C-alpha cells in the first residue's frame, strides 16, 4: 500500500506544472544563473583557500584587556612611569637547583648561561630584565662609614668559596629573598618583561614562537640537577597554541562523526558529501577572509571555525532533506531544489540572522579579543548565507540524490498517510500536542528552570581555580605556577595600586601613612601573600639607619627624614619624578573572590583622596584581570538581554505572531538558565573565554525552533490540527533537527578528552546546548503551541 501511495504521489508531482517564472526574484535570479554561481563559488573557494594558508595564530596581551575601563585607562596613562615587572606582561623563569642550595658554582654558571640565552631572545625587554646576574640587581646597607651599595653578584666573582660567601651575604642585604631568590635558597628567578612588538619586524610579538624558544631553553638546561619552571601570559598562550594540533584532531573527529551520522540518515553518498563540503567551504571562506581584513586567530577564537561548520551542517541538512523528500515524491531534481529553496530560505535566513545577532551583540563588550571573535563569527555566518542557503541547493539541483535514499526518506510519511502506525518516536513526540502531556512538559520545564535559576545565582565572574584555568590542573604550567607560589613571597599574580601625587611629594607623611595603613589591611586578606611599597621600604630604611633597632620601625612625621629614606629606596617603588608610587600586592591566585576582596579593600582607601594625593587602580596582571572581571560582570547580562531582544524582533518579523515568538524563545530561555547552572556545577566562571558561548547558545539554538515552527504555522494556516501540523513538521524538518542535535553534541562531547581544559569545558557546554535546544524545539515547543497557537 505504501509503495502504491508513493507511486501515486510521484504521478501527481510529475503532473503538476512548475512555472519557472514563479517564486521570488531571488530564487529566479539564482536558479536562472546556476552555472555562473557554481563557477564563481569555485573561483572564490580556490582564492580564499590559498589566502587561508596565510592566516596567523597569535594573541595580544593588550587585546585581552578592557581598554575603556577606568582601571585600564589609569594603567595606560601611567604605564611609562611603572617598572616593567608591574605592567603584567612578564615571563618568570625559575631556575631550581634540585641538588641543594643556589650557593654553588655549578648552579651559578648554569644560571649565567640561562640568563644570557634569555637576554638574547626576541621580544624580551632587555633593559628591564632582572636576575642576580643583571647589574641592576643591587644591595645596599648603612655602615659606619655611610651608605654602601653594589651589585648582588660581586664584580670579582670567580666561583671561589670567598666570592660565594660574598654572594650569599649580598642576597641577604639586597632584600630579594622571597622576591628573586626562593625562601629556601634552592632557586632564583629570571624576570623578563616583554615587548608588545618585535623589534626587528615591527609586527606584534609572536607568542607561539616565544613559547617555543622558552621550551628550547628548558630542554637545553633542564638536566643535571637543574630544573626550569616558567610562568606568565606568554607561556599560557604558547601552551594553548601548542595544543592547537590536539584541537584540530578533535575538530577532525567531530567532522567525521557528523559525516558518518548524516550518511547513516540519508544512505546517500553524494548528498552527504555536498552537505559536509559546503559547510567546510564556509570555513575555508571565513579563514581566507580573516587575513584580508587583518585578523589573526587566537586560542580563544579557535572555536569559531567549528561553530561555523556546526551551523552550516544544521542548515545544510535541512536543505538536503527537503530536496530528498521532494525527489522521493517524484519531482525532478531542479524543481525539488527550487521548491526546497522556496520553502526554507526565509526560515534559514532568519535563523542565520539570529546567529549573526548572537555574535554581533558581543561587540558591546569592550574587550578587543571578544570583539574580534564577534567579527570573525559574523563573517562566518555571512558566508553561510551563500554556501549553505544558495550554493548547496544549486549543487543539489545538478546532482540530485540517490533514488533509493529518496524513497527511504519518504517511507515513514507515506506509511503514516496510508494508515500504517507512526514510528514510536513520532508517536511519543506527538503526545506533547495534547493537553495532559503539554501540561506535564510545561510544568517540568518550569520546575527545572526555577531550580536552574536558583543554582545560576551561584555563578561567579572570573577564574575559579589557581594558575591557568585554561589548562589542566596537572599541566606543566600549573605545576610551575604552584612551585613559584610555594617557594616565594611573591607570585605570578600581582595587583598594583598607584598613589598619584604632585611631582616631588610622593614621600609626604600623609601619603605614606595611607599606603602603610592600606598595606596592613591588605596583608590580613586571605590570598594575599605579600605587599611592598615606598612606605614599607621607608620603615626598613629608617631601621637600617638606626643600627637596626626595631623601635625605629615607624614612619617619622619629619619630611626631611622621609625624603632621606626615599633616596635610598629602589627606584621601582619611587616612580618618575617622585609623583607616582606603586603599592604592590602579591597574590596566591587570581580567583574572582581573591580579586574582589583586594579591589574592595583598596577602593575603601580612595575615600581619603585629596587634591595632592589620589589612589588609582590598577596595574599588574591581577589588576588588569580585576578590571576585566568587572567589565564582564557589567556587560554579561545586558549582552544576553540584547541577544534575546534581537532574536525576538527577528522572529516576530518572520512569523508576525507574538504567540509563535513565545513558542520559539521560551525553550532558549530554559537552555540559557540551565547552561549557567551547568557552569556552576562544572566550576566554570564567566570570563573572556566562556562569555561568548553563553550568547552563542541563544543564536544557534533558535535555528531548531525556526525550522520546526515555520512548518507548523504553515500547516495550521492550511486548516490542519496541531497534531497533524506538528507531525508534518517532524517528518520534514524535525527529524533533521534531531539528527543535527545529536550529531553535533556527540562530536563536541569528544573534546572532554582534550589536554586543553578550556576546550574540554567548551565541548561540554556546547554539547549541552545542542541537546537542550533540540529537546526544547521537539518537546517544549509543541507543548507551548497547544496553549498559545490559534487553531
């Protein structure tokens, strides 16, 4: 009976006169110039494919910071007056002697060689580099004959016991124990500030190349009792770039899984190949356009090409399914392609516009790396309009699909129409168009959403783990960072407040007293390991000038005495022209809670500002991250609201029905809330790396609802019942929604095995959003339609 019905449908399809002049002018123009479009797309693919070979993978420290925030503006305005080590972009190379103390000629010689190699590296700001081998590292003390000072490493050093003893004494007199020398005297630090641009080429510093040089240094010297530990932004980025090969491997797995499952669904090689090929062509076009526009991929935007591929697969599978079903009904392949284009172009275009809005709204976040990601992704979505909404149907109009695959794709529909029982999955989903099950679905969704809402309130801004949360806890970088924290009073996380005074008055008693009080308050905070400032050093100098008597460990309200103390303090803590002095706060980590406590404490002292003395935040890598967290917190909610506002507007323009808009958008709201609750459960904070995914879940998720709802509304307007209309939508677009949801979720779920924690977290988040958006479109949408859509 089913075969007879299929033959009858084919006969009717062949008898229908298809008017080539019908359809929109877009359809007529495109299908009237098919060969020209294919040739143009081929030429563009070859050109942009060649251009994509020139794309760079790099990162920029300044692109990671919110330059519009007052803290960052303070930092940039006073950057030249700060020592390089307080500016944030610093590499710390810790050289450990695993066989004993650093007071060892073999160790000192190895340190000299490492120091020299580091000094000659491209990208190192050599004039501000520090170690016990650099002449700028000096000791000072007060003697019976007056003030004495000299380099920590004696000029006459020759490795003899006498000069080694002198070196140890100089280290203690220099006050660098816990700073450049470990508390246990088993390691020292080479502190290497970085330049933003290569001095030879003028190009932005290549962090991947610098990281490779650092690894070569590690491989060369990490032996015979010497162990190298390296920390800093450059090393984090370098490790992420190094992990690109693993990222590409998992991307490849996701593409293979998508291809296999699409073929399993279609049983047609040519249509599967075209869907995957057009989605990959979109990625090629996107990567080829980026160098033309002056963009480079960074570790945080490396996910964008896969997202473009995923969106392309979703739209491509819908087009392929429509053509396959129409050919199964007996239509010629050209007519089938045009009919599918006609039915799905508006839904597909609206969905892509929603995707573009989801990306584009990220531009409101004043952090360059997120804005670049938004532009890159928007370019990818614009490309998909050509490759998957236009090129794919045109290619299918030439190739068609396998006849057996076409018949198979339509079999469930013809059997249902011929009176055969529906498939068990369709029967189950159809239950949600009925009152009892619709109430159940909406009630469960409401309960889950309320629970997720309360859980999402625990979501924190910023990093929630010490070290580099983008990397695994047992990664080499995080092990190196843990060593630094446990053996030094300082760490790789440093927040710097700046006291701005009129020139020459940085040592005023009131200003020093405020610094001293602030240091005392900061040292009491959990997570603060040490503080340093002109006030603290003036106390030490006062004691030193009075035979080390602790009763002089005070700030004397005598300006001449304070000025004398200032002249002996290292220039890094005085600043240029004695008008800007830093208060340096070393932190055990840069967790969000730690930064909030420190910033809140410093802000409380700003109430004491006067016309002559102002307290400014913030420099140092932790200070910059604190500003970044504030910007993310202020804009994350407004960003999400703008995304929803734009999606609602586009859906209303498409459907002209507020009830349909509610049906499409409410499932996305549920997914957003549950996604934030999942982030709490996975201990993931909202930050530069994760913020885009929250917005993308809305833009990408609406694709499923649009394809299902467009068919449901058309059928309802034709007089069908909701059950029949939803069943038609399931057969035509719903099963492809299910296919792409599971396919993409399985593909990205494999990322949990990645050595890069950032990629693993994003894989879990994306898999969750793909699945929940799919379930929302197939379960919650028909339940809402029962209550909202007019019959």
